[in-house]
């Protein structure tokens, strides 16, 4: 005992008491002084034998503990580096958006002033590429925000059904191009008014519905909601987006929630996209206290599920219509 580190002495004495009182197997760790004066971490296992005696085996675990500390420090360093990179990416995408808006704005203005069909066609291509570029930048910005843990959720009253309907309306043009019918069954069971982040909720739902429409031809996309659980004033709402599209093979399902992953290399060529949407959804849904997963049958369709924890509220009082705009600046030059 005299070699045990003074700080570990009370714990060592307590363990010895346990052994004396006949407790069968005891495991404890203490620091023990070596003959050179330094301390080693020793792990002890005490086991009773058939002869009634207790046998103790001590093992030097100093290297193992040092290795654990080293790995922990390296892991923290790697995580900090990843966060720094994600922050850099988020700043970059934010900065790139500003000139892109200028380019798009000027292209739109130019469209009003040119007549030559060949030039109009070229300008259309500029606009279409610009829009794809903006979508990509927005995805990268969102993804890097999620990675850097920089998403701050709002907590405001919003009308859940109306938000879902907006998503359906937004997707209806693309759906009709693909001969897809969108069926919205959310209203039946979800609370009408809730507290939460309407933009992020809409973003997740829109991403899943947009994928469902994209990968379905001549079919149906059904959006539904069920209350899964209720605790501490919050409800866990379970949303599902079911399609009758191409389906997803089992071996790639989990990987799809990882950034830049798609079912196969031909997906981008055939359907476009970056493979970032689902990883953004995963980050946002987890931030909203839920999870995301999917079922699918190749050739028959897929169902994406997600849950979010949300506080139902009474409908807020009607906000009076905004006052008509002031005419104070009429005639002034802008
Ligand atoms: P993106 O659609 O931009 O490629 P996502 O992360 O949203 O990125 O989706 C990743 C991939 O998952 C898609 O490229 C596609 O291969 C597959 N996928 C997603 N939703 C569906 C769906 N409803 N049906 C079939 N495949 C899907």
C-alpha cells in the first residue's frame, strides 16, 4: 500500500475492505510508484480461488491510458479542423452568392431589352446555368452550416398545414411535368398551429417531395403525418413522403444520408442533383429533435420518414393587415 499514490489511497483502502469482506470479483485502478519514483497506472483484478484465498493480478495500463488520452486529443483536434473547414465553406458560399445575384439580376434585365432570338437563347442558357449554380451554392451553404453546427433554429408560431400546402403548390408544376399526382394527407392528424422553424420544416419536406417527384414517372406522391408521442408539452410528429417511383436498393440506403452520395453515378446525369439534400435534411431533422429514415422496394417506390419534436399552440390572434405603404417618397428618385 505504501507505493500507492497518496490521492488514490482512500480508494485503494476502500477496495481492500471490499476484498476482506469477501466480495467475489473486484476490479480497480490505482497509481503505483515504481522504483524510479515515477507512477504507473495499474489495473487490479481480484478473484477468489477454490482454496479460499483471493488472488490479485495487476496489469500496467499506463501506455493504454496514454494512448486513450492521445486519441481523445487527436479526435478533438480533427473535429475542430472539420468545423473550421465547414465554417470556411459556409463563408465562401455566402460570399459567392452576392456576385451571383448581380449576374442573375443583370441577365434578367438584359432579357427585357434584347430581341434577337439567338441572343435570347444564349441568355436563357446563362439564366438556367445561373439558377443551377445558385441551387448548388445554397446546398453547399446549408450543408456546411449543418457540419459546422451553425444552424440556429427559429421558434415562432406557424401554421403547419399551410406550410405543407405551400410545399405541394411549389412542387405542382414539376409534378405535372412528370404526370405525378401529389396527395396531401397532413391535415387529418397534425396540430394546426405549432411553435418551430417554418423555413427549416418546409426545406426538409420540400427536399423529400422534390426527390419523390423527381424519381417518379406517372405515379402518386403521398405526404402524411401522424402523432407518434407526446411528452413535456411537445409532440413527436412523424411525417412520411411516399412515392411510386424507381425505388432504392437496400445496400445504398444508409449511405444516402451522407454528403455527396447518390444511388449510382448515372443519377446525376439522368436526374441532376448534388447528393447533398438528404444529408442536409438529416442534420436539420436531428436539430429539430427527430430522425430520418427510409423504406423502399426497387421498382415499386420509396417512403422517406422523418420525425420532429414540436410544441402545438392555439391559433395566434389575427394580425391586422399591414398599413398601406407610405406615399411620402412618391416622385423621389431611387
Ligand atoms: P440529390 O437529389 O441532389 O442528388 P439527395 O441527397 O436529395 O441529393 O439524394 C441523394 C440520392 O438519393 C439521389 O441522387 C437519388 O439517387 C436517391 N434518392 C433520393 N430520394 C429518392 C427517391 N424518392 N427515389 C429514388 N431515389 C432517391
